[in-house]
């Protein structure tokens, strides 16, 4: 995802509105939020439910100090390289020159999307969660025995690590090592991993900080470096003119 561009465009769009000055606190906040949402929508293309919200009290009046506090951004059905996901991001210490002090984002990929991208060894199993683990449920190939694999999920520098913790089979929850002793299960246990899942080349200044299975899908957490957010090279004047680079409708995040 081109996270750097989205972050800077959003902050700069906010700066462009605030720079006009005047009006009551509520009006300034509303216009700033509206403009930031428009810019995010422009660069995310077909995304649904794009929203922007200034969360600090009296954020509009804070423009007199050059700071507006925290900007929360959210969008559903963002598409990137054939995958659909939801995004929630927070930029802290947003200033009227289009920069921010710190920021983070959560990308949530639904289980239907994950099912399309399961490795060959476990294709046909249904991903989900028991409230703590990433679960894979379905029959073991060649045996027809229904099982639910409980996996732990964690972040690593290159992406995610998914590791089987235990298995529910025939009404019992057993450790993976116990599964290997059952007839026909040794090969299946070997296919479960653990395995590393790469996320591709992340933009410079963006790092993965966590992953967890939620009711809505697999949630991946990211943090933005101060250097990424301190640059205002996209400029408030460019933000005011919309998607000049032909990004509108591209669906790139």
C-alpha cells in the first residue's frame, strides 16, 4: 500500500482547508474533516465508507496554535492487488502545514479474502477465529476427519508468522504433537507449519507491529515513523487540486 502518499495527502488536505481561516470551531472542524475524507476517497478509488474525524476537543480553535491534534481516518472495501480490506488510521500532532508527529494504522482482511489465499496444503479449510486464535476448520484430506486448527499469529520484520498451537478433533482439543500419533495425521501435521507470510515491500518508514484474529478478520497493525510524517512534500496547494496524478479510481492504498 502506498501508505506514505495517503498519509501525506490526508494531512495536506486538512492543512489546505484550515489555512483559509475564519468561522466557528464546529464549522472549521466539519470542513476540515470533509476535505480530508474527499482526498482519501480520491486516492483510494473504489473504497466505501471513507470518513475523517478530528478527535481532539476544540480542534478547530487549535488552528490558531498551528496544531489540530489527532485525525482519525477510516475506509472500507479498499482494494489493492486483488485483495479487499478495511483501514483505520490515526495521525497524532497534525499541524496546519500538513505534517504529523506520529501515526498508526490497522488493516483488517476479512476471512473470506483469506480463504482465497490459503496455501495449497490447507485449501478448502475455512478460516475464522475462536476469539483468540486464527482457526482453520475442515476435513483432513484423505481421511475425511473434521478438525479445527488453532493458530497463533504474530508480526515479524518481514510480515507475519502463523504457527499451529493445538487442534480440535473428534470433540477433543489436543496439542499438535499428539495429532501426529493418530493414523493418517502425521503428514497433515507437517503441512500446517509454522510458516511465514510476507507482506511485500512496505513503504519506507512503515513497519508491522502486530497481528491478531478478530471477529471481522485478521487485523494487521502498522506504525509510521516520525520521518515519514514530518515531510510535507505533497504540499497543501497540491492537495487542494485533488488527484492530479490520475490516481482517482485506481483503488491503490
